[in-house]
């Protein structure tokens, strides 16, 4: 491995993960047999594990946490989404949710295959802080959770459910939103404490901060709406779908917005 | 909802009609005042006026709630029907901030008229914040009395946010953020604020030494004609010179000598430690396909010396990029009016606290890089900070509550208001 740019090997790891996940989704969706489902769960775990191996080698190789560039964060999204899909399958047996989250995880890998990463070992001084890893992990986990909840919303908007069949999914959406929202809150607050330590002020309305805050506000709307209107399922799902659109802007869009030039958060690519 | 038509505006129970009307009115009034006041930036009075204002506000809030908690207006303000439009109104302003670049002078007439490029200092922003604080205050008291442990998470989230909004709003005028330029071996006791006004400080700082620790520089291969970085399988080829040999693009590179600080002497480089000295390296590059070997020097150059590229063949050259800082720090001596004299080092992410001031390392003369004799420090005085921190910690605890207890099982039907 000496002197080797790890990203050159990425297509191998990504293809293996994608093949595992495609096979897992196929098995989950096509068969009802217990053995097949177990095999599918095993395969989706294998794909995630393979990706984790890649991240570990990359981490060792670049001698800094791989959480800085957009391509690196996409790796974590793929890991968390596939992981959350699997855990929620083991916990609640929602096969369609695993398949959706595996699908989304694959999208992240495919984007990475089409936009290869540069190889960068340097980390600017402001990012060399004990806050860095918790801040990023908490955010990515929150986004992955909220992303997964939005998959439920999208599904319910397309496969129009009845009052009876929506109960389970909407409960699941609530659980994911509460979990994701609490992590997003922690991410914002960690970020504030860190910013105070590094830049002298806890909140500067930097574009990435602004968009993370907007995302937070939309899920705040969802929480309050659900609290007051517990049986207006369709509208709640619409709020969740809109929130997801905002979340996507926060993920991808911010770098291209005119308001975002010179942001400390705009990843180098 | 059934008797919605027969109910008069403002009567109990409120619907979204009242809530939306208030939020929309606040935004409209806010933008109108903003436009009418000619885009001047609004400031809350400093100490002790902000403290008095805060106490009066809190008193009014508690007083009104105590006497009129059954009044339809207080009940309405404590309900989700007021909360949701208010949150959406606030979100609308933040969305504007998400699209309009902040803190720059804009030439767009609309942006100027409504202060959209300085939104946090405009009337609509401040009014909607005030309104949110009123709502949060009422809703906190409403769920606090009678006390019930089940509402602990609710209290932490809502009161925590209340405290953060309250203390940042009042504290904004007492906060000082100043920038100080320190030259090596000179004593400085003045700094400038964001508007460029010079401020005399109750302390002085003498910069003893400014120090940058750099990463090893990176090398890359560029096309001789276009000067663009060569890519391999779509990936930019950048390698850090922290190993003795590695592959780059189709070449194998061996580093024979690395000088972190050097000067050119004839065709080669020699070790030198003088302002403007730059990193250089002697490399041997092998092309595995035709086994040709070439060797030569590369250097990233500095503000004094020009960079040196190494021509591999008629198509490509090897170049060294400027080294990036790993960390930078200033060794300083601080003398305070109160008689303290402290020697310390400030570094990015490692500020120093003294007499209510926090001193941050922010920048240096980037043109001169590691030879900079200028260190730029930021000095922050923020007496309301402890309150903000309490708010932040309350909300963190609230987030843990959300995470642990999750959504209320009854779906909220129990306390619908
Ligand atoms: C921005 C200003 C906010 C306003 C005006 C507001 C207002 C309200 C109101 C009126 C309710 C219904 C309470 C009731 O009827 O008893 C409520 C419930 C709730 N709010 Fe907020 N809220 C705000 C911010 C927040 C924040 C920042 C969080 C979380 C971090 C939050 C989390 C909740 C939760 C979880 C509930 C459900 C109640 C429960 O669990 O018992 N709210 N809020």
C-alpha cells in the first residue's frame, strides 16, 4: 500500500458493496422465506462491513479522519444508511425500508464513483480539534436518520395507504425523526461550542450553519404538527417530504448557492 | 374545527387564522419599519439598559401569565396554532438568509431596502425573535405549573431555547469582537472593531514570537502546455512528500533529499534559514514503461524566491505546491490594567482567557507564510456568555430526553391546545 492513493481502489470496494446490496434487496423483495431473509440481512451487512474496511484503510492511509471532503462524507452516509436499514429490519422487519435505504446508500457510492476524490492529507488548523469527529459523526447520523424517515414519507405519498396500513410506518417515521432530530440538535449545539473555541463566536450564520438550521426548523415543524394533529397523517407526510428536500439542499446544494462563497464548511473537492 | 365558522377572531380556542395573522403582521410591520428607517442597522442599548429591558420583559411575561392565564390570548399564544406560524415565519427569514449572501454590501435595491444582506440586524428578525420568546416563555410556564416530571424534557427544550434567544439578543450590544494586529516585539494595546473603529483595551499584548508548523508540501504533475494538473482515472494526482518513494501518475518518484528550508545555490539547493527560504527536494523520477530516469530539484518558492518546476519530458513537469499550515501560534506577553502579567501561547482552537477577555489566534501575513512577523489576534468580551451556555446545556439535556423518551405514546392528544 506504500505510496498508493487509496481512492484508486475505491471502485473495487464500491462494486463489491453494491453487488452485496443489490442481491440483498432482491432477496428481501422477492421472497418470503425466512432463510432467504436471513441471507439477505447477511449480505447487506457484508456490503456495509466491506465499506467500513475501506474507510479504515483510508483513515490510516491519509493520517486524518476521513470526514472532510464531500466524497468522504458520502462514504459515511452510505455506511449509516445501510446500517440503519439493517437495524430497523432486525428490529421491526420492514423489508421495504431496508431496500430503500440500501438503494439510497448505493446512490451515494455511485456519485462517488462518478466524481472521484482527490487525495488530501492536510487538515486546516481550525479543524484539528477534539470536537471535529463527534460533530461530524453526530450530523451524519442525524441526516441519515432523517433521510430514512423521509423515505417513509415518500413511500406513503406514492403508495397511498389506508388509515389502517399507515399506522406502522408513521410510527416508524416518528421514531426516526425524534432520533434524528435529537442528534441534529446535538450537532448544532456541539458546532456552536466548537465555533466559540475556534473562531470566537458560537454562531456566525455561515451558509452551512444557516442551512443546517433551516433543516432543523422544518423537522421542528413536523414534530409540533404531529403533536397537535396526531391523526392528520397525509399532511404530516407532506411536511416530512418537504423537509427532505431541504435536507438535500443542505447536503449537496449549499456549495452551489451564491450565498456560500468562502464558507469554512464548503468542502474541498 | 366544527364551530370554526361561528367563532369570532381571537376567541378561544385559537385556530391557525389567529396564529398566521399575528406572524404575518409581525413580518409585514418589521419589513415596513426596516424600509422606512432607511436600512439603518438596529442596535439594542448596552449595559445597563439591556439588563433593565430584560428584567422588565421577564416581569411582564410572568405577570401577564400569572393574571391572565385563562384569557383566550394567553391560551392562544401558548398553543401550537400560534407556535407553528411563528416557527414558519422565522424559517422564512432564515431561508432568505440562506439565499442572500450575508454581511456584504449588496447593490441590489430590494436587498438594500429591506436589509436582506444583514438580516440578523433588521426589524423583522428582531420582532419575530421577540415574539418567539414570548411564545416560548408562555408555553414553558404553562407546562411548568403544576409541576410534573414528565414535562422535564419539554421544559429543557423550550426554556433552553428561550434562554439562548434571550441572552444573545440582550448580550449582542455588550459583546465586543475586536481584531488586533501584533508585530513581533512590539507592544499593542489598541484593536479595531468590525466597523474599523479603533478601541483602547484594558490590556496590552506583546508578540514575542509567531510560529507556523507546516505540513510537508505536496507535489503534482502538470501538463507543460496547459499547466493543468494531470489526472489518473479521473483523480487529481497530488502526493505529499512525507515518504521516500511513491508512484505518481505513471511515474515512480524517489526523493533523495528534502530540505524544509532552503535557498538556491547554482543548480542545486542548500539548507538556509532566512526570511523567504522555501522547501525544496531532489527527486529521481523513473518512467516504468521505457525505464528512463531523470533527476532534478523542485521547490515551492516563497514571497522572495520563485518556484522551481522540474521538466520530466516534453509533455509533463513535476511541481511542488506551497506547503499548507498544520498549526500556527503566537507566544505573547499580556499585561492587564489590573496588574497581571502573563506569558502564554495562543493557537487556533486554543484561546486564552483573561479578565473577561478571550484571546484567539486568527491569522497572519499569508503572503509571507511562515516568515510572517505579523500575528492577527481576535479579542472577545462577552459578559452574557454564561447565560447562553446554560441555555445550550439545557437544550443538550433536552435533546437527550427526546432521544430517550421518543414521541409521546398518546400522540399528543392528552394536552392538545
Ligand atoms: C421555536 C419556538 C417553539 C415554540 C413556540 C414551541 C411551542 C410548542 C407548543 C405550543 C407545544 C405544545 C405544548 C402543549 O400544547 O402543551 C410544543 C410541543 C412540543 N415542542 Fe415545542 N416549541 C418551540 C420550540 C421547540 C424546540 C426547540 C423543541 C425541541 C428541541 C421543541 C419540542 C417540542 C416537543 C417534543 C413537543 C411535544 C410536547 C411533548 O413532548 O410533551 N419545541 N411546542
